[in-house]
């Protein structure tokens, strides 16, 4: 006859079940969404409702986690009192994962951002649970703090909509592009300096020495520098001139989200292509490889241009002016300052990029 379960045994079993719930929720969040998942919904919930539910679930997870750690702290454990908050925590974890998938209805980029935030919260809860199961709660204050931090991060960083989610990705990539441009600037600035006396020591540590550029290599780098500067500027202007001008709710949300969701991968392609150019600029340069990497970079910015110069993302200037005129005070007459045309700016910038590309090709051939 087996010995009856103690409160400690029941608490451990509940914690193990919670660990399994967390693992299953994380696995579910890593699976792609399909149309069939949402076909069973009686009605399509609004984005505002999904947002509110997500925030409420984060609050429940924060509160339940605090309750669990208070009653299971090693100095004064009360395992029987932990059963209810552990169950509540498991229910909230499952609901949070389900809620995160619903954001897919309003854009895949928004859904991806939300899934990542939810996964981070759930992973923090799983780590806390594992610590109680395997280490008797020895590090419970740190692990509890990690859950609270992840909940606060999710509250703070949850995008308002798909436009905000794409804008967040775009700005993060812009930072990496600016870092690459600074690296090229440093190459040009450092090219005139002498060899580092520490090169031998770097060699001994297995890092290798920094080879000084030849005159031809420096000239190629100088020609590439303004090209990269214009490409970085082109990318930067997408946020204020395209993503910053979009209305929400838009006239056709599904079409807008489809156009928006194409942008993050294009932006990432620009980042990767520029990193390849930077790598090819380091001495000793291989002109053919450098030329190929620069051509790829220019092609990626052309792809970005094609994707942003569409009516749903960037209406023609004539249409914008016509819409703006509807809200103008007719008593002002014709004295209003003419609005700038972002399309014209992007076209001019792209033309300058192509011109600089031709100049670089002449120097790398």
C-alpha cells in the first residue's frame, strides 16, 4: 500500500504540471498560424479587445507568480496554499499563448512580436517552476524578479498595431545600418594611421593583425562610403515618410497589413547585404567580391523602393493634396505652403544611389 500524498508531494506534482503547461505553450507559440485556427471563431474579436485581454493576462501571471513564491519560499513553505495559485498560473499561461496567436488577425509582424513577448514571459515562469522542482526554491527571489521583469517588458513593448510592429523592426534595423556605416567611416579615418604596434600580440592570441589598406583599396572604400550613406538615409526616411503617415484604422486593413508584412524581411535583407559589403571592404580586398556585394546591396534597396512606392503605403502626392484639401479652410486661399512629395524624394534618392553605384563599379572593375 502506497503512502498517502503529502502537501509537499501535491505541490511538486502541480509544479511539474505547470512546467509541462509552459513547455506546451512555448511550443504552440513557435508554430505558424493558419487560417483554419481562426475559422472556428464565432466572430472576429477587435484588436482593442485582444490587447486588453493580453494585458489582463499579464497582470494575472504577475499576481499568481507572486502568490506562488510567497507560499513556497524556502524559509516558510506552505505547499497546500500553493495549489490554487499554481493552477491559476497554468490557466493564465495557456490563455496568454492563445491570446498571442489571435494577433495574427491584424498582421503577421504584430503577431510575431507578440508571440516573442509571450514566449519570454512563459519561459521565465518555466524557469521559476524548474527551480522550485529541482532546487527547492533556492533562487526564488531572482527567478520571481525575472518573471516580473518579463511581464513589465511585455506590457511596455506590446505594439499598438501592425504599423507600430513594423516600425519597431525597421528602427532596430536602422541602428544596425548606422553601425555598419560608422564602421566604414572608421576604415577611411584609420587608413592613414600606421600599423598598430600591438599586431604581433594580436597574432599570438589568434586574432590576426589588421592589414593596412593599399591606395587602391582606400580609394574603393572612399567611393563606397557615400553610396552607403545614401542607402542608409533612404532606409531611415521610410519610418517618417511612409510608416509615420499611415492612418489607423486604414480603409482596407487586410491589404495594408499584407503590404506592411513584406517590409521587415526586405529591411533585414538590406542589413545583411550591407554587412557583406563591410566585410568585403577589409583589406586585402577582392574587387570582384566587393563589386558583387555592392550590387546585391543596391538591388535590395531597389526592392525596398518597389515595396514602399505603392498607393496603399504612400499615396500619390495629387491624391494626398486632394484629401488634405477637404479639411482646409477655404478662407485661407492659396497661400498654404506646398506639401513635399515623399515619392519624389525617394525617386531622387534612388537615382543618386544608382549614380554612385556606377561610380563605384568604375573603381572596382
